[in-house]
C-alpha cells in the first residue's frame, strides 16, 4: 500500500460541522457588513515580501519569525500573506479607491499564513474576516469599527470581552519607547535573545513576547502615559462605547503585535479559548497608506480569527449545531424512482419558497438514491436525524401519492398527488408537513 500523505503541520481540512460554522459566520458577517456599507475586496494570497516588512514591521514576530517567504522562478522575493490589512492598503492605493468616495469601507475574508508553533486555536493556515475603513479619522470611525465587530459577535451570541487601549501621539510613543528601553535594559538578563534585539530595534515589541519569562517581566512594565490629545480621544471613545452599551475595559499594556498602529487599539478575547484567547484585534493606523506610497489617509480596521470564532460557536451550539434533513425521501422499487424524484423536487421548491419568506436558507431535503429495503432506508433517515420521511413504495405509486411520516411521533398518512399540477402538489405537501408539525409539537 502506498504511504498516506497528511495535511502539512499546522493546517487542517475544513469538513462537516466545523465548515458549517465557518459558512454560518461568513454569511452573518457578509450581511452585516453590507448593512454597514462595506464592499468586499479580494487580494492575492501572496505579495511582495517588502509589503509586509514595511507595514507589519520587519522587527515584529509576524515578519521576522513567522513569514512564509519564498522566491518564484524568476527569483522575486515574495511571501504568503500573514494578515489582510497590508494587502488591502496596497490594493486601495494601486486601484485608486480613494477616488471613488471620500470614505472607503472594505471587507475581506480569506486564508492567512503564519509559521507559528501549532496548538489549540493556532494554525499555520487560518482564516480571517476583516474590515478596513479609509479616509476618516476621529472617534466616530473608531466607534463604528468596534461596534461593527461587537455587533457580529452579539448576533452569534458568543460570550467575549473587549479590551481597549490608545497608543498615544507619535511623541508619546517616542517617550514610551525610551522609557521601555531603559526599564527592560535593567532586566536584560531575564530576557530572551529576541528581546535583546527588540530592545535595540523596537522596544514596544518587548510587550508582546510570548516567552513565559519575558511575559512575566513585561507584565510589570510601566504603562504608557497618554498626552492630553490622546487622553481626550480615548475618553471620547469610552463615552461613545458607553452610549452604545458596549462594555469594555482599558488595558494600558495592550500594544498589539503589528507596527502600523498609531492610535486606538482593541482586542476581543474569550476565556473559553485557553492560551490563544484573542478572537479579533484591530485599531487605527493613520500612517500606513502614506508609508506605502499613497496619499495621507487616516484608517482603522479589525480582523476576526474565524477558526477561533467557529470554535466558540460550536461550543455554544453543541448538539444543536448538527444540521439534519427536514425530509428524507425514500423510494422502494424501480417504479418508485421517478415519482420519488418528483416528490423531492416539490419539497425543495416548497422549502425555497418558505426560505424566501423567512429570509433563511432552504431546509435540507435529501433523497435516498440507494435501492434498499424500507427498513434500511428508514434507519438511514434516523441516523441523519431527519425530522420527516416521505415514502414512495408500490402502494403510493399505485395511488399516485406519497406517505408522509413524522420520525418522532410515528404518525403517518398518505397524501394524494393524483391529477395535481406542481403548484397544487406543493400546497398538498405543505399542508401535510404543517399537520405533522402541529402533531409533533404536542408530543
Ligand atoms: P491580529 O491580531 O494579528 O491582527 O489577527 C487577528 C486575529 O486573527 C486574531 O485575533 C486571531 O483570532 C486570528 N489569528 C491570528 N493568528 C492566528 C493563528 N495562527 N491561528 C488562528 N487564528 C489566528 C491582524 O491580523 C490585523 N490585520 C487586524 C487589523 C485589521 N488591524 C487593522 N485592520
């Protein structure tokens, strides 16, 4: 036997209920983002390596240690995208999206790649759902971003905590970096090799080292003291969140692991996630568009880790998460195949119509395509968790009808479709399902 190849370390196949959660979140997000005026954007999975070095920062873990770098056949230095913001900013500049509207609102969903040590909730290929808003500085835009992120989590009804901070003005940050350099310098021997480099190149990054000993030191580090302008901005934002009834806590050591942030930053965590507890993160990055060659443009955004959010949703829904057919259509004998196909088609039409009315997706109707005994087919319906079965056997073919049966109550009756056109037959099936549902509710 040939060796079985496995998915590369840190990657996984999305199948079954995990994928269903992904799709559910994506579709909730899509409708919410459109509702807030965001337009979708899709950027390449790989970019010029320099894009990430110049945006995320060449002293960050993401670029220094975790970037999937490669050269193509012509020797061009490229990298798989570790996050979405850099590519979206590049696309915003390259496609002159600033010319479209004074404020551009964009959203994206897709795979990101980071060479991290895989563990629960941390993958080397993972999916982010993100929003970026260009062209508006100020508290109203910050508030819109946070509200949008929280609204999605609220819709999905998963318990989370919001943490906020402000990285201060450029002067505040210069002063803070000097302060951190001196403070960590005194604790030099307690730090890892990478932190020694951070101390020289980018002291702010000392606060997001993942090595436990460094983390313990960082937890004691002095917090950033905001100047009056940044303090005012943060206070305004907190007031706005209060008015929007979004509970949050200020975490003065929240600096986020990417270099492009310039003002407000936020993160949403969940205690149910263990060590990798961040569900989403974001903030303001007013310098990035200009740094990458575009016009001076304020910007703010966030990205959700879909893998982690899907896990939370799965935890919440548990058993109820499993999707099951509404009706399983059973056919017995050669002559029943075509009549059973018609019943399945009519039931699907009925569900499409109902879904349109309810604004939901049509319920699952499955036809058994295996010529097996009634017992075997009923067993399959039960295994799938079907609510109802539609049986077409010899008797039904003779009567030009279908037996509709409720799996929970065992109640069943013949529905005649004799002489009925499609629309009338759909009505007859609809009435039958209604009757079985009413009886089922009474058990
Ligand atoms: P980030 O905090 O690096 O921010 O990532 C956002 C989210 O992606 C995290 O909160 C986490 O849920 C998820 N995530 C990150 N790494 C992994 C991983 N290895 N496995 C699974 N999930 C992961 C950004 O990427 C920024 N671009 C966010 C942003 C957008 N800021 C402004 N606009």
